C-alpha cells in the first residue's frame, strides 16, 4: 500500500483513487475519531492527527508529511494547496496530486471498504 488520501475535500467529495489499496491520512484530530468512522465506516487504515486544534492547516500538513514519509507513500491525494505544498517539500519521493473540488470525479475508483 503506497497511496494515501485526505478525507475533507477529497474522499468527502465522492472521489476515490483508481488504486485499490490506499490509506487515509487526515488532518482531522483524534477527537473526531467517532465522527470519522461513522461517516466513512472504513476498514482501511486511518491516521488522524493526535495533537493541535481542528482547522490548523499548517500543523495538519506537517502531520500528513510525517505519516506520508513514515509509510513511504509514493502518491498522496490532497485538496488543500498549502498542505499539498508542505507534503511536496518534505516528501520529495511522493507524488502529491492536488484534487480540486470542481475536477474531482466521484467514484473514479473503488469505494472505501
């Protein structure tokens, strides 16, 4: 598994990567765990941020880059340009795909299992 996806603005739009195996890496905090699992009911690995306040885009981008690097992900789907730039800068071996809401193709890949 070397592909990761953000939730808000990516998976939440109905977008699914063409790759069947992917992990979910979100800037949501662990306080949002129950809501996240209820919304997505995923059996995929989900990595939520264990610190900081909701809405902190810089901290969320840094958190995602730590997880992307640690898991050695080679592709990551992100909708936030600031967070995408942070991930690109800190994870040069990972292709960061900027998903724009207007261009997201719902269900372009398998649904979250």
